[in-house]
């Protein structure tokens, strides 16, 4: 009877890991395509918040790739990778800070049409990723950190849409800069959360 229970546990873990791999591959693919779309739209629209979102998607794609690679590894390994992902998010925040400062000295009004279309597509893609990951948000430190990134992406999606609306309403680039700054704070908070959880599991 004991052997049967152990075998069932092994099968359950194997099935869970298989599902996690499939979900992570899906969100990795979605984020990669969204990054290409966002970086192109940011280039043509001149939007700082879109560029922030694009950099976030790039960081998330790397995060999902790392998470995919360590499925099935020990909790210690997952905690170390989660630490790296936390520093990756922090690095993204630093890059966003630099590009915000650059746009402050090179102020321009972004193209509303390009910005809004890209923002809506981005929100839809991020919402799909969050829905796919929701079931696994408490599976382990690996999936928890991935879910944290995806949840931030949904907030980012709404924020960039708001930026586009305010840019249109005021015909100014300042709302775009303001939203990019708010996203910066969000990324820093997320990095601290991921690092804190990973450090607790690591020690």
C-alpha cells in the first residue's frame, strides 16, 4: 500500500511539472511576441511608457525561460533562480529609470493611435498570461515569482492605456512620463517582493 501511495505521488508530481512546462512555454511565447510588438510601437510612437512595458516584457520572457528550465529541480535551486529573477526585475527598473530621465530632456508628445493600439494588445496578452498562471501561483517559489511578474504586467497594461488616454486628452508627453515613473515604482516593489520570498526559501 505504501509503495502505491509513493507511486501515485510521483505520478502527480510528474503531471504537475508537465502542466507547468506547458504553461510556461505558452506565456514565454506570448511575452516574446508582445515584446517585439511593444518595442516596435514604442519606436514609432515615441512613448516612454510603451518602452517601459516592452523592457518589462523582455525581462519577463527571460524570467519564464529560466522558470521553464528549473522545473523539477530542488527548492534550493528554484530559490537561487528566483533570486536571480528578482535582480533581473531590479535591472529592468534601472533601465526604465534611465530612459525616463532621457525622455525628460527630450520631451515629445507620443503618437496616440500607435500607443493606444499597442497598449490594448499588450493588456489582452498579459491578461491571458495571468489567467494561464493563476492555478499555479502557489505551487512553489518558482511559479510564485512568475505569477508576480505576470500580475505586474496586467497593471502595466492598464497603466499604459491610461497614459494613452491622457496623452490624447492633454496633447502632452507628461502623462506618458508620469505613467512610466509609476511603472518604475511597481517594478521596484515587485523586485523587492520576489527577492524577499526567494531569500526566505534560500536560507
